[in-house]
């Protein structure tokens, strides 16, 4: 992902919602089969001769904003009554991805060769995709206002998959469409449930005509996440208290209790300190307020970009007094990071939340996971 996307995703990983979790219910069924189950930002509906895709409220603050697309099989006649501007012929052969989460899902469907462009090549973690970038098969097309339109025209993709960070996204989306290229806004990072994010692989399954494979991957993820959640609930004897994040200048933006990360902590058998708050955005607190509440935390997770305890100390020496700091219970989600800064937590982690769940559960309950090597997290020394 590019730097702007990193900031936005980091923010939304903190704020996008979980609500209170019921240990007996892994996810809420809305449909079945290849239909959308737990994701709330898109729908798929099979029609006679095509599939209708709807992207619902694809950026923060959007209300009643629905993007509609029609997926029509290549070589078939165009169904009557469909707007040609909204038709995408599938399976797509060439795609430009503006987010690393898109890369992870395409890779899972064994369609890496279809990726012809990315935004922020330095932020890609995937070894396979990086090989294509190094060979020149995948180009870096820039980002948003700095998109290389000439390069995009030269590549001539079937589709550009973007992400929306606000209504201003419509500006550069319009410029892409003026080039005669189809665009889909992907809102996976706005999903309020870990399994909802993972379910976006079904959209890619529809785009590549690999619906059954995508459905199988998703069902497997649901099974793994559910088993892990129930295992933790059955075997953990306590719920350690957890704090998150780092201050930015003089403000600490705190994840509210209806957040995506809150759900992961809850499902991992933790007790998030701000679980009783609710907001659609992160909550700004003074450092002193967070410090006082943080005195109750057993663990401190997701500490931004820091790699050492000294970096935290240098921000504010008072943080050294927190019990989680004193007891060496500091963990960050930056174990799998490339030299250039590509973080697999933001890439494959979106598709495999059960691995994030197991990491957090292992951190909070080492007594029941003493043989597990962390995947995305690492201890800070």
C-alpha cells in the first residue's frame, strides 16, 4: 500500500468496529453458499447471464452511496438493459491494484500473473509479486492525484481496483474513467468484522470466475477463526487488560470499544481498556489520560512504527512507568516487514484474521499456546 493508504488503514484498523462479541456465535449469517455472509460493504447477486456487484458506502462517512457493477462472462452476448459503462467482462486478465490487501487476495486465487500494476511497489510484501515487480511485469502506477496516466493507458488494464478514503476520491476516479478504464472501489478496510474483511475474496473470486475456490478459502477461514475463538474461550482462565497505540505529538488517538481491533482482542480472551466507548472514529485523548488508564493494562499492543523500548521512552519517559512496559509485555504487529516498509500484517493479515487472532491469544495466554511462533507480532525489546 502507499504511505497515505498505510495511514488510513492504520487508523481504520484502530477504529472500524467490532461491538460486543458473543463467544457462542462466530459470525452473523446473512446469506449462504457463494453469497455474502458477514461483510457489510458489498453484495453479490447472481442474475441470468451476469452477476450484480454492489459496493456499499465505500468510504468513511458515506451515506446511501452505492456503486453498482455488472460482471458478464467473456464471449457472451451483452445482456439487454445493462449500462455498458458498468459492465466488466470476466474473467479479468489484467488488473491494477491500489492496495496490498488486493494483492493478497489475488495471490490466494493463484492469479498473481494478472496483476500488471500496483500503487506503491515498495510496500508490497509478497515474495511472488515482488519478483514480478523486479522483472518489470508489474509497474508502479503512482497514487491518486499522482497517477501515471500515460503508463496506465500503455498497460491498458481490464480493471483498476482502488480504495476510497472520502468523497474526494470521486475526483481521481473520474479521471481514470475518462481514460476508458473500469474502476471498482474496494472498501474492505472499512469492514467491522475480521471475517467480513476476509470475505472480500469472494469479490475477487467473481472477477476471476473462481467463485468456488474463493468460497472454499473463506469457509476455511471461518472454520479456523471459529475454532480458535472457542478454544481460547474454553481454556483461558483470565482476561488480561490491554492497551493500544502510541501518542502522536500531544494526542493519543484511542480505538473505541466498537472497533475491529477490539473484537480481535475480545475473541482472543483479552479485556480492552476502552471497551465501553463507542465511536465511528478514533477518540483523541491527552497523554496524561491514557497514561492513567494505562496503569491498569497488563499488555500493550500495536505500538505504531517503533521497534525498541527506547523509542517509546524517548517519546515520553512517563511511559516507562506503565506496568506493561515494566513487565516487558510490549508487542508490535511488525514482524513481517520488508526493508522498504511493506508490512504483511496489512497484506495477508486481511485475508487470514485467524492468524492475527492466534497471535494475540498467544501473547495474552502464553500458558495455553506455549509452542506457537508468532506470525505477525513480535516482542519489543
